[in-house]
C-alpha cells in the first residue's frame, strides 16, 4: 500500500504490476536458454543409411558408446545388469521395439552381445539407429569388379 502526498483518501490499494512482469520475463528468458542445456545424452557417431524409419518415439533405446559402454534409460551399466533391466522391461512393456544406437567404431562383436541380450530378454523387434546419408547417386559397377574375376 502506498501513500500519495496530498491525498485525501489515504492509502492507495493498487499493485504496481510492472516490476512483476519484468521479473517474469527475465525468468522466462533464463529458462528458455537453460532448458536445451539440461538435456543430456551420449555423443554417438552413427553410421549412415539411405533407407530407414523413425521409431524412436515408441521404442526402448540401448546405446553402445565408442568405448563400448552401454546405456539404457539414461544410466550406464554393464552387460549383465542391462540384461536384467531388459527382462524387467519385457515383462512390463509388452511388444515394444528396441533400438540399438552403436557408434560406428564399436567392434561388431560388442553390438552382437547387446543384440543377444535384447533377444534373450524376450524382445523380437530389434532395430539399429543410423544417421541419414546424403543422397548420392549409386555408381554402376561391372560384374568383374564385384566378383574379382579378370576381364580380357
């Protein structure tokens, strides 16, 4: 409540909204800037593919990082713990697909270990996440180049 000099009515009951609006706009800007920084993920360089579908919204995701670590539901874990987590998810989750995000430098054997753990847990739909490849024309090749036979 404020008093105005020379007022006959006494106290003024109006609230000044300008400082409140200024504070709210500053908080809005702070949250708009900070929200994208709060999303955490693992940096994985995916292999490229020209064919593929987007299933990430309905699927479970297992990530294999470049150094072979495994991530499931935003937590890193060893392979036996991952297998137990997948079994629990299979019992409660139904027939959801599982996507494997593996760095392109990860050994093939490590990816197969993860796929085996997924299938042992009871999931039948296993997919691989890839990055979209640029649309490059396919180069025609000869049969001799493909089979290694010599041309006359």
